[in-house]
């Protein structure tokens, strides 16, 4: 296995990843979701590859290739770790082989990313010493949804509406947010 594959596995093994639990739009994510992704990576059924063309702080999971592409070679900061959690959320949905709306798929991944970020910084956030700031409207909306998920993991359509709206406005998803993501299984 490559060092990058090992780094992804290390993030998936973290206690904080195991604390992620929520459901939205017919998608359920929990510790077993991430254990399943790690099992598939360890078995070689999901590949992890470095792709510098996507940008050094970006990642993409391609269900058609069962491959997690990361623009970085080391998970050397919390933002990159949280991005791994985001992309592995997509891999978990692929393992479940369930067709979902692109907006819901992305909403779930952004909520997972924010929950991971919160749990890795829980002491600072709980004490009020630290408050997150986001340049992205999607992450800001996802943070609000993740805050709700910590209190009640079953997120309603009303809970996620602002996040879905932010995803729909984002140029990356604008033309496909309302399309289906036909995850085909690993």
C-alpha cells in the first residue's frame, strides 16, 4: 500500500471518524460506513490515488472507477483529514449501491466533513475558545447542519434546506445538483 493509502486508513481509524452518525435524504452514515470503506480499501476494491490536477486541497471519489483521488500526497493537516472523510462518505454511499440526488450526496459528505472537524477540535469548540470561519457558503451551511446532527442525527428536509440551497448555487454542482448519482456498488 502507498503512504497516501495508509494516511486515508489512519483517518478512517480515528475515534472521531467513528463518532460520525447522521441521516439525511435517505442516506445514513455512521461508524460502520467508514469501517466498510476501510475494509474495501484494504481489500484493494477501492483505490486511493494522488492526482495533482485536481488541486492540492481537493479530492474526488469516482464511483465508476471505485477510486478516491486526492490532490495531496500527505494528510498533514486537519482540513485534508476532513476532506478524506468527505470523499469517503461518497465511497460509503457507493458501497451501499443506492441512487441518491447529487445535492443529497454532497450534503451528506459536507456534514460528515464538518462533524469530523468538530470532533477533532471538540475541546476548543465546547469551551467557546474557537469558532470556525468558512470562505465557502457550503461549509458554513454544512456546519449549521452538523451542529443539528450532534443533537439529533435524524436530519429533516427543513434542517438541510439551507445546505441544499448552497450546493445548488455552487458552480461545481449548479448544473447537476438535482440529478441522480447512481452509485453502483463496489
